């Protein structure tokens, strides 16, 4: 029964995303946002979004610009997706995800550190093979991102993950330190997640807050495609 419920949710999610892609991403569709690459110059806007998205966390809700610059230098691909408003030109929402050193990943999973505690030496670029990552944030200027922005952000993210896979860089486990309803909804949209610990933050929704770990839906599809390709290659070898 539980598997049937999960399958039904996955089917509904897939249908919703397909409909949103048709409505907002097909040629000629109206979309008020554009995908952008996060550079050093745009980091103050990322910090601004964090302050707007997590006011209850105070200084725990955002990192200082010098730290953010060092993180970005350690992994220039740590913002695999970001969108800007066509009207204002400002960054409107982003996804931040990066591999961590194995020992740092475990410390984070055990609740010993927060993302604001990370140093540049804890963050590594995407490597060949499997990467265990921390999704450091999914944040937006608006409490609820409009559908055209949400699907563009997700589509940009999936294209980047697929491009990394083409380079032999695969996303393995991902940690989520969730402290907002948007973070919880976003994580569930892109991954199968399971709670593995409690959050250190106060004044956050207790029904969603916590440390979660899971696999990206896209990563699973990539693995399945690779397995099918390998099986077909093996069959072709036997036939020959």
C-alpha cells in the first residue's frame, strides 16, 4: 500500500511538472524569468535573498560575503540553477548544491555543524564518479515562487545535473537541512528524502524542520539509463 501511495504521488508530480513545462517553457510561452549564472558580482543579491527568506534565523540565515566568495572559488558550479526577473534584472531565486569532503558531510549529517559554519576547505568541486552533496539552499525573494519561475528554476537545475553526468560526475546522496516549508516542498519535488536528524534552528516549522537525506529523482533516472545502456551493450557483445 505504501509503495502504491508513493507511486501515485510520483505520477502526480510528474504530470504536474510536464504540464508546467508545456505552459511555461515551450517556445513562445510567457515566462517572466530568465536563467542566470551566479558570479562573484551577484553574491550580494544571493545574500539579500537569504535575509528575506529566513528573517527568523537572523545571522544564522545567511553567510557573510567574503565567506560566500571563498565558497564560490572552491566550487564555481555550486549554484547549478538561478533565475532573474525580466522586469527588474535582479536574481529572484536560486538552488545551491555542492559536494563536501567526506568527513564534513558526516559532521553535517550528525548535526555537528551548520552551512554557515562551512569553510572553503570543506567544499570541493564536482568530481568524476559519485558526489555526496549538501543542498545548501533553495531560496526566493517571494514566499511562494510563481509557477513560471519555479519550473524554469527546476528545469535549469536538472539540465545542469544532466550536464555534470555527461562529464562522468554523478550526484549520489544529498543532505538537506530544512528550516522552511518552501525548502521542504522543494526537496520533496526533486528528491526522495528521509529524515535523519533534527535541526539546530529555533522558531522554524517543527512539522517540516530537520536534517534529511535522499537521492535526486534525476540521479536515479540517469542510473537506470546507464544500467540499461550497459545491459544492451552486453547483449550486443554476446550476439556478435
